[in-house]
């Protein structure tokens, strides 16, 4: 992977902390900042993915509530009975198919 030189301005105290921690880890300042930056980018991406999953789950729950509101108690009981029969026969669940 190609390495690029960049100029950044950091507070003096932070540079001191970076140098101290990098030294303790046996890293150069540049190596430490590269590693810290890579971890931060990964954390941001993971957080974004987690937020998307949460929104998808929230939308699915809302959809199921709308569907459930349209079903009668008898419809719900019929569906539950069918699920029980499927489980008793050992039918694979949807995610296992």
C-alpha cells in the first residue's frame, strides 16, 4: 500500500501524549497515528452499519405492528397453530432454508 505524507496541526499536549504512548508501544509517531486513524475509521464504519441495522429493525417492527393491527385474533391464532405444527414436523425455519 502506498504511503502518503500529510501535514496536520495538533495541540502540543496531544502530540506529547501520542509520542509517549507510541514509545511505550514501540511505534513511531507516524505509525501510531496511522494505526489510530485506521481504528477510528473502522469504528465509524461499524457504527454506521449498526445504526443501519437498528433502523432496519425499527422499520420491520413498525411494519409488523401495522400488519398485526389488521389481523383478527382468529387469524393470529391460526398462524400460531401453523407455526407449532411446522415445528413439530421439524420444518426448517425461514433462515435455515
